[in-house]
C-alpha cells in the first residue's frame, strides 16, 4: 500500500505498456464485460490545454504525447520532441491488500463502490500533487528558475490484478513530460514556448506523503460507504481491521515472490530489481470467469468471509497498550488528539523545526488509520496556525499562503532562554590562573593544544566550549581542568546525555556524574519538595563547575535546563562535544546554536586514539566534516569489503570479528546502523563463540524487550555478555551497562537466578524478574529490557573506545555514522558492505536496470552516501532578527535584506570563517559574525559605503586600533 515511482523510457514506445499491454489484457476472447475495463485510460488535466479532463485516452494520442507531440496537430509541444524525448513519470497508487481482498470477495455493488472510492482517492492524490507543486517546470539560463505549471497532463490507467493473478487494485498515473508554461514566466528561448518539460525532484521527495494522501482519502471514503475500521500495518500504512494476515498472505503471491527473491530486509530499490527479474506478462495468466473461479477456490480454502471479518473486527487493545507505557518526562508539545497535533508532537520529540513534507506525511498517515481525509488534516493545520499553536517560520516557496516549516511557542521560548543563558562573556573568574598552571605542571601528558584548551575552558566566560573530535584526548584534558577547579575550591559535577557517556566521564575524571535526564528529574523533585540543598547532586551554586560531555547529543530542552540553572546559581559550565558526530535524539543542533552565541571555543584537532598514522589522518579529515575522504582512505588501504547478499555479508562480519579478536583480544566492537542487524549479528556472534568453546549451551530463553521495545525470547548461556537498555536503581545498574553471566541457576518454577560480573568491576546476583524497572503509577511491571552486547548501533558505540572495530553497512548510511564507526578503534577497523543494496541503487539510474553495476560504481555510490550530512535546524536559524530573538524571544518571518544580499549565504559564510579560524587557532573572534549581519544587513543593502565605514570603525575601536578611515582625503571613495 504505497505510492511507487517509475521513470518511463523515451519516445512513443514508452507508452506501449499502458496501451498495447492493457488492451491485450482486455481481449474480448479472454475477458468478460467487466474485465474489459482493465487497461482503459482516462485523462487527468489541471488546465485543459491539450487534453480534456476526464476524457477517454486514445492510444495514438497517448503515444504522441509521450514523444512530446501535440496529438491533434502532430507538431512538437516542447523542445527536443521525438524518439529521444523522455516520456514522463509513472506514479502508481495501490491500496492495502485487505482492500483488494474485499473487492475480490464482494458483490457487484460492493466492487463498484470500492472502485469508486479508489478512483476518488486517486483524484484527491493528484490534486494534492498539483496543490503542493510537486511537479514543476523550469525556465531561465540553465533551467534554474522553477515555476508552477499552468497545466499538468496525467494519463490514468486502472488495473486490478498482479502478475500472479491475485486481486490488486492499482492505478498508474503517468505524468506526461509536457506541461503548460505559466504566464509571464518565459524569457529568452522559453519566451515563445506554450509548454515545457517537467521536473519531478519534489515528487520523489514527497513520494511517501503522496501515498499517505491517497490512503487517507481512501480510508475516509470506505469508512463512509461501509463503516470500516482500520489497523496500523507498519511504515505509516494501514489495513482494514478484521481480515487476518493469513488471509491477506494467501492473495499476496506476487509480494511473496519478490520477497523470496530480494530477501526480508530488502530496500525499495532491491524490490524493484527483484520485480523486474521475476516479472512475467499478464497474458500468461487466466482471466475472466477462469480467474474468478480460482479466486473462489482460494477463498474457500481459507474458510473465512473477509466481509464478515471486516464488519466484526477484534479489539486490538492498542489503547490498553498505550496506557501501560510510562509517560515521557516532557508532555506532548502540541495538545490535542487530532492527526496534525499528534503528528507534530511526535516530530517535535526529535526536531525543533518540522518541515511541511514531514508534518503532512505523518498527519496524513495518522488520519488514514482514523478514517479521516485530507481535508480534515488541512483544516486542523490551518486552525493550529491561526491560534498560534504552530508558529510558521518560513513561507513555502511555490505554495501561496502556505508555510514551509513550523515550530511551537514552547520550543521557541526554550531555545531563546537557552541562548540567553549561554551568553555570559567575561562573567567572573571561577578557576584561579595559578591553579591552572599548577594542574598543567602536574600532568605532563598534555600537548600544547590540550593545555591551551584547559586555559580557555578555565577562563572567565560563564559558558565555555571545548570542541573535541573523536580520539583527540578530551577526557585527559577534562581531568586536568577538574584538578584545577578542585585546587580553586570548586565542586565539579559531570552531566551527559546517556549513562554510558556519564560513567565514562566519571571514570576518567573522578567526579560524580549523571545522565541529564536523571539530573533534571532529581532537580524537579527537589524543587517540588523544597528540599534542595548542597547535598543534593542536582543542586548548583556559585562554586560549582558543570562539565557537560557529548554536548553535541544534548537536546535543546535539556541544555536549556542545565544552562538556565547554572546562570541562576552563578555556576560555570563547560560544554565538551563534537557537532559532527551523532546528533541529539531530542531535536535541534543545540551545541551549534550555543556556539554561535558564545562565539569562542577551544578546539582539539590532534587525533591521539588511532595508532596508525593514516588512520589518524583519516580521523582528522572526518572531524573537519569530510567523512567521504575518510572512508575513501580506508577503501584505498583495502579495509572496505563488498559482499553480495545480507547473509554472506553478515557472515563476513563475524569472520572479520573473529580474526580481530585473535589479534587484539575481546575488546572488539561490531557497529551497525539498524537494531535488526545488531540482533542478527549478536546471534551469529554467539554461534561463533559457542563453536570456539567460549560460550555454553543455551540454558533458558526468558521473555525480554529488545532495542525496539518488542517482546522476544532472549537465549542465555554461561559466558554471555548482556547490555541493559534501562536504568535499574534498585540494583545500581544504568542504561547501557554491560555484564557477563558468570553463573546461572534455574529453579523448578522455570525462573532463573543470574550471577553477573559488571564492566565496572562489581558483581551482583539477581533473579531474572528483578532485572526490570520497578513500575510506577500503579502500572504493571514490564519485562526486562536486556539484549546481547556483541554488536550494537552507532548510537550505542558513540563515546566508547575499543582496540578494533568491524563496521557493517547493511543499510543506507551518512557522514555522521561513518565518522563514529571509523573512530572508535585504536588499532584497526574494517568495513563490510552489503553490496546488493548499492547495486540496486546504481541500477535505478541506468538505462537498463537489469544490468548489474561494477565494483567501482558500487563504491562510488557508497562514497556518495558518506557525503550526506544533515544538521538539525534551530529556531534561531529562521529568526528575522537574531539579536531580538535571543534577547526577548521575538520571532518574525525572515526577509531578504536587499536584492544584492543573500543573508542566508552570508551567515553560512560567517560560520565557515569562524570554524576555519578556530582550527587555525585564531582566538580573537569575540563577536559572533551573525550579529554583524543582523545589525548591519539592512544598512549594507541600502547604503553600503557608509555602513561599511561605521562597521570598520566599531571593530577598530573594539580591538583598540586606530580608525583606518581617519586621515583619508575628503572626496575620495574607496
């Protein structure tokens, strides 16, 4: 149940499938009157410039338009018309299998009603595409100007079966590569053109959202016609509640065929290749009465009436399951139960700024499950904007009156408060310079770069930044800073976004540490009970130094809580982190926003973790933002291996892991992206250890919650290494703690008692049922959240150091994950890549997708993924006046300062300059560059020369230098 996209070939021949093949399916000698409709087409047009909306499609007209010719005159409609003209884009809209099964099992009246609902949903999806301007036309030199077309021409072809003969309602919507040119948009060679070729980049970007719009419209229609209810079917899709999965699987032979060929974890590109490889013509299948008879036999074998099951669906108990979940510390950002409110709250848990595409997609997915249509989503969105619940940050480029992205008042207020609390330059002296000198003298391990970082962090700023790349010795540097603070009579506490990072900071510096979530909880509880005191670890005062490690992973809300508390108490904060490693789960790039306000930071760029020179060099370039160059270095050294097939690739990961353990001991990490891959690799690692005689047989398999909170049996054996996925205060265990099973005793009731050796040296003994969180608020106790710990995701690996690492790239990756995966080790790192996924992506861009890609093409595709770097947006990025926003939270829509000045580019250039200066060790950039842009932007646009002179004069006075404009002869303009 999705919207799939397929690029057509060139010329009139590209339309043969939709005309000839459709007519071949509808041959009178093979089909009855009903099936004669299969393959017929209808035009959909938003402007009626060439074809009439709703008119039947003539095969010759369709083929002419595929070649770019006018079907009436035969003259070219666009430049380049002819055999080489790209014909267009196929958007195929398909409901869930349950809808097609109900259609197949229905009466003629029920079938007609379902077809009408499907056609109306397709119509609504095409209207959504046109309204959101997902298909555009281009003009101008090099086609750089995009416009809304005055007429979109779409050929609609309804089909009803798969190529295995199963019921499958779907419609091919062919966007012809000929669209009406908008008025007053042409210039130069486009001036006389009445039609232009289309651009579908946005259609690909919104592909899932278009499918969600179709499904929401279909769900609303079917609910109104039949009173159907729906259940979630994964990946934002729904099925009709009632018909069981076994029944749907019986009529999904084509899906099973593709799944068997591509594998369970196949990507969409791999499934597309599999579909081509296993495809056969529909003319080979029975049709008409013969096919109807086959369907009746298969339905009788299932011994179930789909319509009866749909009218009496079982209660899924979803509400009961939701009630069992513990509420988050922070309530939902947007109040309300509407699809837009729920979607926005879900997105705001991970983003401070939500885009139009993401909000519409998620809201439409939720609306579909509720049986609500697109209009409901649009109306709720307008209401939330109107009452200020959603704050628009920028206007959509080509959708009049629409917003491109939003934030919430709470998030905007929180971010402004965070930036105000961070803006504490030259506050006072907390750490005595003599204490810094003494601490540096005591520890002779520090380099000049690290020593300078300690001096900067110990300076008079209330908030200091230490930007440290992976493996640059930040914990050693932090330990010296802690010693200097202690010598100055200060209390030092450590905070981190996870318990793993907090414990690591505590071990390296000897200070008490906490996860920020726990610190916030303790502080809120102390405030409520009015019992906050010096003994409370959450309390801060004027003699407190707060070290925040892994600050790049701290959310804005958490960082605001820390910085505001420190400002109120007069405490000093040092943020230690790296923006180029994994981003915060909680949303926004808080460290980047704070860095822009603070303006100055110490930078550790000299890598110390890796022992091999070329690996250190690779880590340096990755820390500077070029993960692709680092990955290419490992490939050039033969450390990147391409393996076809997920099974073979995962087997190679375990073989490499075994080889590395022989060389470097047990301190070898397996790093991957997906939790599912980590679970599979853990099972394979246990089998390898058992073959080596280092792991005993499985003694029990109690129920446990995995990384995705699903209930699964967890096999346990002597020697197993486990990882706890939640904190257990009653046992002194923290989220991320690892333990080895030293002994395991079962009892007659099926229970078990474990003797566990923790990684911090402690030993505990507990029953399995004791390894679960103590329930609160009267909830039932959940099962333990425990997994095996041989393989883990990059999020679990960040902050850890190991002797060697094996990085498994079985899914799409990006710059952050490549950087983290290739900087955990000291001695060696190997990369194993599942080749078939990348091969399928390469084939999608070939003229013939059946031709396999060579290794060079596959590697280049991998390197392209390693370039991907997305930094989460902050609210301040969209503020019209950043100074005003930081000062009082005023947020207005940004405006172009002048036609000749692009503020966005100027701000990005200023950031790049500041980062370059930091790497070069230039320490005099005191004023953040964006403030200069904000303060002087309009004046630079209106009166450049006087504004520049005033700016230079102010900078000269600030730096204590003479004004260069003085002494200049009057009348001379430079």
